[in-house]
């Protein structure tokens, strides 16, 4: 789930979100993207069936 | 008797015996605010006139035999996210500068009913998240123990004003550590009660499922007094819990013999190592509890980074949902720290949020299973004493997982208690965490510790 994005791509994402961010500030914000990457990887680790709301779906482990 | 640096419990005793007048107490606080607050910026708005009016009213009521209880005539501060009728509630932000609510937050109404006197609205990080910031309409609060140091946040003004003796307590809020961190850095006590125990109606929240309204004061006993007034079911708050409220002050027996304490060293020695001063102070506290007759056992949980990621993803996604419209239309009206953190929050997807909530269920189950064998657990609040204020960067929030966030995820009661000082005189702290709705035991343990240690005798010299 790594977001390997450059400043230009980041600018497009923010434009799509409707955020008008000056270029200089965008470069500063880009420094923080790695932290979001790390956190989203962390929450995507394998989970038990108990975290699936209906407790019914279980993918075979080798497919995950 | 000098009314400087009284605790709520001490002042209440004097007021009840009519040895101290609420007018005298309020005047003394206002004088200290006048003398000191220019150095620590803890107040956004001082309500001197209305506080004096309320103090005179309290004095008349008490003189005529209508004493309301331990908060009657006690000066307190409100974090400026608590709505107050006809008084601006700004969230320390330009965005909200002209927001004047029509009614008080439910918990403010309860504090007033208990006779507390509102001295003013105190500083916060912008919308309880962006700080310390120097580009907002008001400067950031500074630490009374050393004004070049950070207060912690987001309840920055609460921590600073209480430590400096400008108010005797306050209402604050905690999403990932916003009560406990400033309590730790400013050397006061601060409890994040069980989720839903205090109504959030009229309190501007940061994240729907993580925000806890709570209290801060000089001692755990004072926190118990404040919590007693504020806790209780509010049918108009969807997350308020209809749970019996015990007598928190009656629980403060000073006796903790036989209690089972789990020590969660893993968080602050392996996962996110704290400095030696913090670790040593906590070890001394553990010995103290052993001497008081508690049983001590080391415990472990999933790594702190997993708790941090789970909590932060939820916090950011929920906060972004709250601020999305203003971020689109008024981006530059926010302070840079808040808006830059929120811009990153915009990168979080629906799937990220769902994965985090799924992980939250697992982590909460894990914690609750562990707690079956313990009355409380003990861990660090922060990794070190207060850093210099200019060292706190825009992404400091993301760089290292917070030691406080796990208990926002679980909704458990958790208090920060001063457990010593560094060689340079800055406060150190530990965190005591209990089972959901067992806030009374958390307060009991914290109070017993404070009673048998000397840390509450020292105050900052400003």
C-alpha cells in the first residue's frame, strides 16, 4: 500500500480533494506522506475472523 | 490564609467553614492571572466580571445556608472547545473567532449547577490538534515550570493554568492524549474517563469515536470532585452511556492493599523507549505500590506502533470529515500545522479507515482480556519531560506513536499522575489505566500514590 507519489501527483490528489495548497507548502506536506504510508501498512496486517462484522468471510491464507 | 495554590479539596473545606470567601478566592486567581498569564498565555479569554458576579452570588448562597457541595465557589477554566452561552468559543482558531454559542455545553451546565465559577476560556491546540502554533490569533500556551518548554497538548491552557495556580481545575478533552500529555508535562493530574461518561454535547470534538471529555486539576482527588459533577447520562448525546455514577470521592480511601497492578513496561522500554529519568521514576512508583500492598506483575500487549497506526488512521479520517468543507474553502485561515496535518488526512481512504476499525476491535479485545487479571495497569504517559516548544514540529504527531492513544482506542479510564521531577525541575509522570467504568479505582490508586509521595508539595516558580 505504499503511495510512491511525487509532488506533482500529490498536487493532483489535493486538487481532486478541493484543497488549494501553495507549492512551497505542498513540498512540506509531502515530507509527511511516508508516515501515512507506514500507518496504512500497519492496519493492513492479517486479522482474525472476529474483525469481519458478520464473522463469515475468511479468505484462504495463501491468497492474502 | 493565602489562597494561592490551594487544591479544590482544600479550598472547599475552607469555603464550607466560611474561612475563605469565594470572592476572595476569585480575586486572588484574577490577580495571579494578571501577574502571570502574560508569560504563559494560558488564557484566550478571561471572564473577570462574570466570575466576580458569580463569586458574590456563591458567597450569598453559602452565607444563607445553601452550600451546593465541593465545587461551590471554586474557580475553574474551560478548554476553549467547550461551548459557553453568549461567550465566544473559538477552538483557538481564526475559523471560529466569531462563534458565539447560544447555550452552554451540557457538562458546563452541570459544573455551573454544582457552583463552579468559570474564570475563562483557556488555550488549546487549534481544533484540539494543530499545535503548538505561532500563526493563530492567540499565542500557544507555555509551560509554567520553564516557559521555554512545551505544555503538551491539546489541552495546553488547562495544564498551564492549573500548574500556575491561576485556576484550581478545568474541563478538557482527550482524543489521543490531549489531557494526559499536558498533565504530564505541566505536572498536574488529568483523567480521561471512560468513553461516554461525560457528555460531549456542546464540546467541539476532534474525532467522533476517540474523543473523551475529561478533567484536569492539581490532584487526583480534585479530578474526582470535578468528574463527580460532570459525569452522567445525557440522552441528547448519542455516545453518552447510561451507567450508574459511583461516589468517586468516597472511593479515595488511601488504601490500595491487595490491588493487582500490571506494569506495561514494554511500551516505554522496548516499543518507544522513554528516557532514564522517566523509567526510573516509574520504577520507584512501582516499588511504592508494592510497599502499599499491591501485587505487581509485568504485562504485554501488541506493539505500540500497531496501536498508534490504528488510532491515528481513525483520528485523521474522522477529523477530516469534520473539517472537509472549511479545508476546501478556507484552507489558509487554518494554522499551518493543523492544515498540513489535515491535508495528509485527506489521503486516507475508506478502506484504510475500515481496516483500522477492524484492528481496533482486535486490540480492544486483547486489552479487555488482559484486564480480567488486573485492577489497573501502569505505564508511561510520555517518553520524556517537556521538550523545548520550538522543537515540536508539524509531523511530530506522526513520527512516534503516542503512549496514550491505546486507551482512547479501548475507551478505558486513564489518568496522568506526577511521579517526580528531573534534575532541572521539570515534572515526570506515569499513567494509571483501569477497566471501562471503573474510573473510581483509577482515581483511588492515583490518590493513594499522591498522598504518600512528596510530589504535590512542589509548585512552579514563575
